[in-house]
C-alpha cells in the first residue's frame, strides 16, 4: 500500500507534464487522474487501520492516510472530475488542464501530510497553480485578482514558515506531533498561515473577491476543494492535541457566523456563495471529529452551486427575481440549495445532524444561528421564479440561451448531485423522526425570515475589510489574538 500511495501522489504531477507534451489527450488524462483518486479514496476508506509512511527519519517528513483523509480525497476526486467534464466541450487549452492536474495533486498531498515542511511545499504549489488558473483568461481584472491572491498567500506562508522553523528548533522535527511542547509563538504563526489559506474568520476575507471573480469552473475548484487544504491540517492538529481543539472549535463558530452574516445580505450570487463558503468552513472546524464528512458534502454542493451560478442569466438577485430561469436549471439549483440548507434525503442533512451531535454546549446557540442564516441565504435561490413554458415566440431568446448550456454541465450535475445522494451511506442513521424535525423547523423559519425581513432589505455591505492592506493588517491582529489564546489555553492546561 505504501508504493501505491507514493505512485498515486506522484501521478497528477506526471500527468500535468504529459498533458503539456500531448495536448490532444488533455481532458482524458485529467479525467483519468480524478478517477484514480476516486478509486484510491474508496480503498483508503476500507482500510482497517491508518497507513503511516516515514520518508525522512530525523526531519519527521512523513505521511498518514486514514479515514479523515479519505473524505477529503474523495471530495477532490469528484469535484475535479465534475469540473473536467464541465469544461469538456469548451475551448480550454492544455495549459488549463495541466494546472488542474497540478492543483489536484498538490491538494491531495495536503490531505496526507503529517509534517509541516511537506505541507508547506504542497501549499505553495497550490498557490502557484491556483494563481495560474485564476489569471487564465489573461484579462487585466483576472491577473489583478490572481496576483492579489498570490501576494496574500505568500505573506501567510511566510508567517507559517517562521512557525515551522521555531517548531523544528524545539524538537528537531517537523512532525505534527511536535506541536505538543512547542513554543506558543510557533503554533500561533503556523495557525495564522493555515487560517489565511483556509479562508477562516477575518483573515479569510480575501476569499469573496477571489472566488466570485474567477471563471466558473475555477470558482468551483477553489470553493470545493482548494480552501480545504488549509482547513484539513487544522482538523488534524485539533484531533492530535486536546489543548488545540477548543481553539479550532471557537474559530469554527466565529467563522460560521461571520460568513453567514454577510451571505444573508449579499445581492450578488457568486459573492453570496463565496461568503457562504467561509461560513461552511466554520461548520467543518466546529466539530473536528466529523469534519471530514461535512467537508465532503460541502465540497460537492458548493461546486455544483458555482457551476449553476455560471449559467444563470444574471449575477444580481434582484434581476433574477424578474427574469425566470429555465425549469431544469431551477430544479438542480433547488436540489443543491436544499442539501446545503440541511433538507432530508440529501447528505447535507446527515452532515448537519452528525455535526450538531458533536458540538460542545457553548457552541450550540452560535451554530443554530448559522444554520438559520444558511436557510435564509439559500431561500434567495429556492424562490427564484422559473420558466413555465417556452412555446411563446417571446421566449426564443431563452431557448437560445438554453442551447448554450452544454451537456458537460448536466453530466457535472449528475456527478455532484448524485454524490450528495450517495453520500447518505456514510451516516444513514441520521434518518430518525427526532433528527428530522429540527432541520425542517430551521428551514421553515429561515424561509419566513427571508420573505418577511431579508427580501425587503437593501443594505449595502462594506468592503473595507476585503482591501489588500486591511487583510495584511488583520493578519497581525489575529496573530496577537492567537498567541494570547494559545498561551492562556496551555497555561490553564498545565
């Protein structure tokens, strides 16, 4: 199994180079790579015990593959496959698919790293590949958004690298286990880098602009899997060190509330989805022990929602309320919105139930408010008007628009929405009467709040915190907060 894991880890990078050399096979190779990851994730899930691989003894460069990894790898595989199929009939070049392969491989690497230096390398490769995908259209806007992402990422990784060096000085190892007994400033620096990369809390406010201004398939990749490369190590550390668990949970609650607070007021579809990505990452962190399952359901549904948003006639919710959308698109939009709202029959329901059972008492009120905000946010999609007939001559434009939606979009929906149904097998025990009542009440209350309050609001959200200089300044403040929280936690524990 060790040789299989190393071969699987290297395969996407090898495919990336082959794609560039043999461009006619770009889509086939990229899809094949995703299917290999899918098969590997299933195999890992069936392992009786975690797989530990030691690469360099004294430096602690090692890999660990377990059930938590399998959820994230499965997410990466399904989202990548859906994006490749979505782009199948487009004119994307071999360069695009090469970067998809590089991104896929480096994201996978973060899910099996067990040391901070290997993780650093993987995160830096992610930054480069993501930048090239964001800037792929080569417009002034896309290049600026890509450079902004790259600069913020590099600053965060400088903090992270300093923390990793301090950890090595303390233990002569980069292994995650070295967090125990490490200087508080080392843990704070590492965590700051991961919070920024994962789009968590205020340092994650770079995310809305980046995800909303990227091309549709790139947005799906960024929100579906890329940000989880920063979240996964936080989960791993929380499960490894009990002193860190409450800090990760606290950031989870704060992130869920921050993201949903912006999402319920946002009038732009892609920005609303981006803010909601922040919120849902908070749900992943709020219950680390079951974060893998929640990450899977979120990755599938958010990728689907971004792909659907890309075929809507407008990004403005007010315009969409007066511009009926095609019935088929409306159906897939409602299915995805139901899942992320926690409606039964879709795995988003099971993920929310399982997470709620693992919340600590002090988390319950905040996470219930975040769940209510989720229902309010996606009521904006669910209650959009749909096109009932296309028989009038006045509907010719809409017929033409419908023809532009290629079959790749529908096959991508089959993968992602089918995955949301199939993922119910991971927690079918959620389907009891007691578990069903609370989510349904939350959804109904959210819909009522949307119709009577939020649908009528016209509040313009400030964007000062999203400015580049504000984001950099915020990192320093969060670093101080992290240092204080960690110092207090470790002092209390001893």
